């Protein structure tokens, strides 16, 4: 039984404003299985761009009472206007909710909001994006709590990603629950994490070794012969419109 | 080739705050930086000034500092763009017909901006796409073989497979006549054929081969023994 969020369950009547989620692979999986339970202190959610990883994390976050824009859990946020409320419900564990929701795409705007006002915080805008993520993980991710992270690897070097791996492992060992959405093979290798990989065709593979993830295999295969793979990708993309 | 050389006009000590201590600024004080290849890839640890440099080059080429084209005009509130561009001299062989500054970290704002500008070359639909799709939509619609393109960590939010596709896309643009200057941490993007790799470290700036770049060596070591690496990282941890 996980201490902060035990599972996320599909709701029967999805609101009109959230009807689009029915086409999103991760939500198709949720509807089919009715419920996805968290089995390890660290859950790593991965899959190709567009499978709905970030949206699923957002649904978990607003259910746990985090502000849609991300940031620390204040207990004040009422997500009544977020359409994802009608899609899924997260069941809470025994521990009183606290923690942090680190968003990727809007992180920049959260940093703008802090300015010089936040007590004890250096102004995040004077740092590079990667540095500010490191700063938040090292300073706002403290002790027990639910920590939700959407692609924290953005803007971080491999070495910094390794430092994040160590920080998250330490947090989980101290009783925190962590749910992380990532493309980073490094973060998938956090010891003891349970991996969920969503496919574009609406399947979920969970609980397997990170060596089997698409991301890890792609990186490993690339390093078998980077030059040849680079030339191959040039050919593949010659006439390709990458939007589709 | 459009931008061929950049040099520092002012003494580092006259630059404000943190700029004066950046490795890239100290390097430019010693000698100009020349761009010889159609793709220049700038790499290095967080905090060495990669993004500061490409942002200054983009602004020097009159691009919107938060990303976009020469005509894009938006920013985040209280926008903090470093003043480095004011101290740089850019040598141009010719002016590009098209130019675009792609910033991975402000992609969301770029999408919002174009969404408000309905009719702006079909760019208003970016928010309806996944992040990966929107990155490729911008490149397909705004990048071409005659232009000058600056990218700051475009790998942000892209899967490994999408990064491989981006490699192919950018490689073809450069082979077709475009000039690309990109800051990245991605070992995949460092492998773009024909790219010149500049690695910035605390001790300076060096041209390196793909295999010698720190990002490549770190990723190679991890891939060779991921479990051993993770065990080492979690055992060595020293928390107060």
C-alpha cells in the first residue's frame, strides 16, 4: 500500500471538455483496466511522444490537490475547473498529502512567478533551466511526501541526470512516493522503480527491466554504431514530414 | 554560411554579474570563435554558458530572444535576456532569407504566441499537438535550406526515437545549405554528420570529436553498465 496515492481509477462519466482524452493511449489503457495501482515507491512512466504520459500525471496531480501549474502542495488548490477531474480519480493513501509537482513545459512560468519574493529562494530566472530543476529537487524535495515530476531531465546533462537519480533514490528510501514521467534512460534505471511503458496503440507494459524499454534500447543500439545510424536517419528523414 | 565569426568587443570585467565569469566569455576574450561547418554543436555541463552564447548569437542576428522568427515579438513577463549580445561583434558573410530561434524550454510559450496570431502561416495549431509533433511542425514549416537556425536544447521533451529523427532532419537541412548553431546535451544530436562540436568546460572551449565529448563518454559508460552505475550513484550519495 503506497503512502500517498494508492491507485488512479477511471470515472464513468467523462465530461464533454475532457472527451478528447478517450483517444489518448494512456487513458484508453486506464478505461480498459478501470484502475492502475501503484506498486513501488517510485513509478517511472515512459512511452513515445503523444501517448499521454504528461496528461496522466496531471490527472494524478490535480486529484492529489496540486495546482495545475505545478509547485508545492499547499492544500488550498481546488481543481474544480480542470476537465481532467471528470476522467479519473486518484485514491489517497494514509499519509497526509504534501510534496511537489514539477511540470516540464510550464516550469519556466512557475520560475517567473517566484521572482525575488519567495523566501529563501534564489531567483530561479538567473539560472539555466537545468540548474533551476536541480535547485528545486535539492531544496523543495525534502523528506516524506508525494513528488510528481514531468520530464525533469529536460536541460540536464547526463551527469546531472545521474545526480537526480541519486536524489530520488534517497527520497524514496526516506519514505517518499515518486511518480516520474521521463524519456531519460538514466532515470529509468533508478533501483527499485516500477516502469510503466505506454504504447501508441494503447497498451501498457509494466513491471519489467529498464533494459527492455524502448528508450534504453534505442540509446544502446545507437552506440553500437553512431556514425552509421546517423547516416541512416539522414536517409529516413530526407522526405519525411515529422509531424505525422 | 551566414554567420562566420563572433568576437568580444568589451573586456570581460566590464560585463555585468555572472557573464564576466563564464568560460565562454573568457574564451572569446582571448580569440574570436569561428563557424566553419554548416552545423556547429555546442555542448558542455550545465552552467558553462552554452545557452547564454546561443541566445546572444540569436539576438545578435535580430531574432526574438524567447524563440521564434525575426518578426516574433513576445516574451515572458520580466524577461531576463543577458546583455552579452551588446558586447559581441558578429561577422556575416551574407544575410539569411529566413532565420528562426528554437528554444526547447520555451516551446510552450512559442506555441501560445502563434496560437494567438491566427493565420500566421498555419502556426496556430501547435497546442493541439503533442510536444514531439509540435517540435517537428515548427521545423517542417519554418526551417529550410536557405536559412540560419539557432537551437537551444531542442531535445527537451523528445523521446530517443524523436531525437534520432531530429538528427536526420537537421543533418539534411545543413547538407542542403542551411546554417545551424545548436546547444545540446544530447549524445544523439552530437552525432549529426558534418557537425563541428565545440565543448565548453570550466577550463575553456575545445573542438572535440564525437567520441571525446563528455556527454558521449558519460552516456557510453552508462549504457555499458547501467545497473553498476546506478548502484554506484546510490551508494556514494552523501546526504547531510
